[in-house]
C-alpha cells in the first residue's frame, strides 16, 4: 500500500507576520519558510505506518513555486521515499489543491491520503474534506489516533470533536487529516539531509494533470487585526458591572 502525503510551504510559525504597505498580502521577502506544522504531523504518521510494515511507500507532494522543492527535500530527509512537485505560480485555493491531489491519486493509486487538518497561513481547513468528496472516499478528520488494519483493509481513526472523542472505522482507500495531538514529528538527521539533496523530485504541472487552476474568490484587502487595548483596574464591583454593561455590551 502506498501513502500519499500533501505538504505545504508556509511562513515559519515563529515569524511575526507583517502586512504589506499596499495591503495586498503579507510580506514574503527574506522571511523564513518551513513545512506547515500539521503537514509535518501527517508525514510523521505516514512514516510510522510504513515502519510498522503496513505500507510499502510514502510519497510527499507539494504545490507551488520552485521554492517548494526545499519543503519536499525536508520531507525526503524525514523519510519519504519519493516526492512530487506540482509546479505552478498561480494562487492555489483549497478546491484547486483538491483537484490536483485527485489527479495525482488517479495516477499513483495510494491506499491512504494523509494531510494536515489545515495550513497555518490561511487556516481554511477545507482541502481534506474536498478531496474526499471528489474521490468519493471515506474521511476521518482531526485525527488524534490512527490504527491501520492491513488484512481487513480498514483504518480506525480517533478524532477530536466538541463533545470529546469519536471513533470512525474507514474502509480503505481513505482520506485522513491530522490534529496536533496525533504524534510528535521527528527531526531529520544530517546524513538523511545530505542524501535528500541528491534525490530526484518529479515535477509536473497542473496542465499535464488536466487540472485548470481558477478561483471564484477575489482578495480585496489584507489588514492587521485591531490592536488590543490595555486592561484597567476597577475599584469596586459596581464599577465593573457598569463597564460590562456600557462598554462590553453585556446584557
């Protein structure tokens, strides 16, 4: 069984985001980029499934400009067997990503597609659900535990919901999106990093996959959230109640 994992290149989680002066987006020049943390968790889970003998190959996929190759090299250094770069400079929204993933899955025929539940740059949390719908595959989102039964061709997924935990039994092939508590991703070792630099990364374009990149969305403006006002100390309960009623719009 093959496992395909989608990995996204995003601004590093530790970097303070700055909006461009013309408000057309966020500043990307000279900014540290890294693999989306949820994608790291997805890749780690795929590698653990393979190491347990339940999968034969892990394929990492990334979409975007040539800089995405660095993210794929990281995935290869962590332990992925192969990498595919979908080369495009177009803005990719979740539906376009889902269509590209479907086209790749039709070619590679994996038994599992594992993604992070969301990317930290746009927080859309839509791609996994959309690609499952396009493929008509069962899906387990927000996974905090994954157990694959190769003989029965099922995957049991514990997922986090508002009321606690929900356990799903998915017939393979299936789509799984990962939550933070699923695992702790490994660090790539220096020898593996050096080996990954020489590995060939397959490059394809959306046109070669017969996928048209388009969107019904238009980005109008990007602005910073309003700055939080400083707290105040009140002298009495009556003053607190008065402020809550008149300033915090509490009935």
